[in-house]
C-alpha cells in the first residue's frame, strides 16, 4: 500500500527518498521540505506556516516509516540534532531536522536544552554519522565547544562529523571550536550534510 497525495502547489516534485522504490508520487502538499525552505527564504511563507507544514510532514512520515523500513530503502545517514544546553529555541533546529529528513537522512531530534552528557550518551548509543547542534543565544554557543571537546575526550571525535548553526553562529566560530560544518540556513544544511558524508 502506498500513499499518493496530489497537490497542485508541489506538482512535479517527488521526495528523492521514494524515487524508484514503488511510491510513484509522494506529495505532501506544502510539506515538501525543499519547496517550503525555498518559499520561506523568498518571503512567500512565514514561520507559523512552516511549523504547520513540518507537523504535516511528520504525521505523513510516521505513517510511511514502517513501509520505508520494510522496503529496505537505504537512508543517506543518521543525524542527531539538538539545541545547546541552556537554550530553548527550536524553530530553526526543527527546520533543519525537517529538511534533512526530507532529503533522506534518518534524524534523531533530541529537542532543546541538551546537555553535553546527553549528546555524548546518544552518540555512543546511536552511532550517528553527523551530530548537529543549534544555538540562538550567544552564551549557549559555548556549549557546542564543550560537546566537541567531550567527543574528543571520549574517543568519538573521528567517528562523527559535527555541524553547528543558529543565528549567532558564524563560520569563524565553527572553525574556532573545530566543528566540521556550519551553514547559515536549513537548505544549505542539507547540502553540507551530504558533502560531509561524500553523498553529494
Ligand atoms: C522566536 C524567538 C524566541 C521564542 C522561541 C520559540 C522557540 N521555542 O523556538 C521565545 C519567545 C520562547 C524566545 C525566548 C528567548 N529568547 Co528568543 N528569539 C526568538 C527570535 C525572535 C526568533 C528565533 C527563530 O526562531 N528564528 C527563526 C529560525 C527559522 O531561524 P534560526 O533559529 O536562526 O534558524 C536558522 C539558521 O540559524 C539555521 N540553523 C539553526 N540551527 C541550526 C543547526 C544546524 C546544525 C545548522 C547547520 C543550521 C542551523 O537554519 C535555520 C533555518 O534556516 C530571535 C530573534 C532572531 N531574529 O533570531 C530571538 C532571540 C534569539 N532570542 C533572544 C533571547 C535573549 C531570548 C531569551 C533569553 C529572552 C529572555 N530573556 O527570556 C529567551 C531564551 C531563553 C532560553 N534559555 O533559551 C535573543 C538572543 C540574543 C543573543 N544573541 O544572545 C534574540 C536574538 C532576540 C534579540 N535580538 O535579543 N525567543
């Protein structure tokens, strides 16, 4: 059984995850992440609409996930993402998570206010290829440095790529703390994640 939901606004777009795997057409209306991301960037959609579309996408994904697992489709990689300790902003992080999931990554979203210990524990358990961290408050950016240092201390640094982002984060800060990747928005986060894993 496959879900086919036609929607004029997304006509012609099919998630690459499903191409050639029997799901002829998957169009979750405005929930197609590349479409949503581009329309947000271009000022055609606003955050509340993006949040609604993310929820629709999640609901659709929950229905499809068992089918995907059963069909043996290869995902691009596993990504853990969370907002740094002390920081409760999640909109940007969830957008990034949504785009990555839409592009074919398995994403484990740890939510907000994630401690260094929690990041390390989940990296050990889940063995992701990428660890993504978000920070919106200047003071919480430094939590990301602590996580990268803890990865080193735990002998995990060469086992997982790190990506950082959030409004106050810059490429030079990412370089300073030794992160492998930084991007300014969710669309480029997908490109960067693929590049980090050599899947672009
Ligand atoms: C909405 C908002 C809130 C909401 C949060 C809702 C939520 N749960 O997420 C509420 C009202 C709760 C809130 C609370 C606070 N906020 Co606030 N908030 C904002 C606001 C207006 C928008 C943030 C947002 O959602 N942007 C939209 C998203 C889509 O953009 P984004 O987060 O930047 O994400 C994009 C990129 O950065 C990137 N990205 C993000 N994460 C990642 C991760 C990776 C791995 C990658 C690659 C990329 C990436 O991709 C995203 C999508 O394109 C900003 C102002 C601003 N213009 O940024 C202030 C702002 C971030 N808040 C601020 C502050 C100070 C606070 C409070 C401390 C206020 C207070 N005194 O209580 C508290 C935070 C408490 C805490 N402990 O965290 C300050 C931070 C100042 C600073 N530099 O330190 C800001 C900048 C406002 C300001 N000008 O003063 N806030």
